[in-house]
C-alpha cells in the first residue's frame, strides 16, 4: 500500500461516506482502495466498516460501468464522424 490517510482526512472521508447512497458508497470506497494499491481493500473496508466482499463487488461494478461508458462514448464519437 502506498500510504494511509491522516486522521483528519479519514474523518472527512468517513463523513462523506456516511451521507452517500449504498451504490455510491461502494464506488467511492472502490476508488479509494484502488488508489492505495496493495492492501487498499483491507484498509478502506476497515475505515468504512464495510466487508471486503462488498468493496470487491464495488470495484467490479465500477470497472464494468466505466468500460460500458467508454464503449458508449466511442460509439457516439464514431456516429459524429459519420
């Protein structure tokens, strides 16, 4: 893992996490875990009090949505060029 956050930043992150809807919580936690690299899933799941399985599911969902959106953007660009 590249590092951890300061206690102040962690408190801000936990507050933000607490006011999100469930899907957004998984995606936000996923982005943070990915940023941290090795050990990030464990660190973030502990920070937010969520299961590692839920976080891993969030990572899969997020990657799928990004891939879908990228493919859609590519199709739209092709249509504009036609």
